[in-house]
C-alpha cells in the first residue's frame, strides 16, 4: 500500500511513510470491508461516514508538518485511523467525534494498536476543545462550509490548520490556514478533495 499508493505518488516525509507502514489500517475498518483495507480507497465505517483513502491520510499528515513536540486537535475522529497516524508524528493528539458509536469504536481500535498519546471525546467539532487550547496544529477530517471561528481562536500563534472546506458535498478544497506570531491569519487553498460534511451538534 505505502510503496504503490503513497510513496509512488509523491509523499516523501520519512516519519509519515513509517507511520503508514506501522499502523494496521484493517483494525480501523469494519469486518465486512477488511479484504479491501489496504486498497487506496475510502471505505464505509457506518453512520454514513467513511475512512479516508490511505493516500489522502498520508498527504494530509505530511502537509500538517509533523513535529514531535507539537500538539494536534483533530476534528472528526471517524474510524480513528487518521488520529492513529498523527499519534506517531506529534507529541499529543486530541480528537473530537460527534457520533458516540464512532467514538467508542475508534477508542477501541486505538487501544488495540497500543497508542497512548491521544484523548478522544464526543463533542461538537464546531466548538473545538477549548480546555486544551491552544493547539500547534488543527486538522479537519470533515468539511465545513467555512472554518469555524472557534477553531481559529484555538490555534496557537505560529500554528497551522488544515482541512477540507466547502458546501458542495462532492467537491471541496483542502484549506491551509496559518496564524502568525502576532495572531494574523492567512489562508490558501490546495488540492480538490471530497469529504463528508462536518455536522454541527444539536
């Protein structure tokens, strides 16, 4: 999977490639889809959600600029696979999932692969996780129409936010937002992507 679908497509960061080799994707995939766990495609995980294709997970992990002393907020735990990769690249990962059933399954998968530097909770990703802010990095794994202000506020000076943004469920852009030391935010759009919409909590 890593050689054919990730490294061959230009992902070069050694720590990202190592993490993609070390984390068993099949653990995060429902039993009925495990025969396709190492194909480069998204797969259903229930509740209308998907596990992202491995290439996108690797690409976004590399774009997030891995740093072993940095903390990350992930919005949209889903299967837990992206969070597991981030655990190998950053000091601490905090991950929010709106759906309790997905959060429970993700926590079980994370425990099965033995990762400790992560906290997962059920909550509204639009509100972030202010108790542990500010974060050096924030990654969105579902697409809001625009980046919530609460997440921008929880980004540390010198930090970076990365995620799909757009209100078309079939087409979004990967957006990069960076906050300077004095708090100024700049943004740029990158690759076209297709993610599930980011849903607000009730």
